[in-house]
C-alpha cells in the first residue's frame, strides 16, 4: 500500500484589504484548492499560498455572478537586456 501525501495550501480571505479569516487545506493541486473558495461571499478576495509562496488569487469581478481567478506563474520571464 502506497501512502500519498497531498500538498497543503493556506487560503487567506480578505474583505476590503483586511484579513477576514484563513484556512489550511490539503488538495492535489492549486486548482482543487481554488475550488474550495467558490461559494464564499462575493466581496471576499482570497489568496492561495503553498510552501513555494503565493500561487493564486481569487477576487470579485465587476459581474457579481463571476470571480476572477489568477494563478501565479512559477517563474517570471526574463526581461531582455
């Protein structure tokens, strides 16, 4: 029997740039962790963090029925010199 260890993600919820609450979840991927955020009040923004740093931001859009989801790339492209 093989033991599978899932990564732990920390989700910080902000209301008007003030920390409202936080939770820690185990999920196979950042996409699965982001799914935990759905169903929260539309005025909350969420930051998803892993042991590598901030990996996602979920915030309100102008359309109250939708949310903006932005995943942070693992590395940023180099600027031309």
